[in-house]
């Protein structure tokens, strides 16, 4: 009985660890490439950035610099920035 209980506790811990969300939030990285085929432009939130939705993901223009979202290179068709 104790052996079964110990196994159940270990399995529960393994399952809960696998379900935890340890991913980091999206990061902006400097961008110096081309920006073409833009699907939408808009301000999102109050971070002062102008967002451009393109075939190669989101590009952000903020305070005179360009950024790209580092882990999200989706093709943003039908982009709308809402707050």
C-alpha cells in the first residue's frame, strides 16, 4: 500500500511538472530587415509602439528603433490592434 501511494505521488509530481507553464514571455529583438507586404498597422496598448503585421511576423517601431517579436513569425492576415 505504501509503495503504491509513493508511486502515485511521484506520478502526480511528474504530471504536474509537465503541465506547468515555465515559458518566457515574448521578447522583442532589434530588427534591421525589410518590411514589405504589410497586412495591418496599429497601436496596441500603451507601450508607445506602432505595430506592423506582415508575412514574417510582427514588427514594432518604437522610439526611433525597429523590433521584431523573437518567437512568433506567423503571417498576420486580418490584423487588428485593439485595446
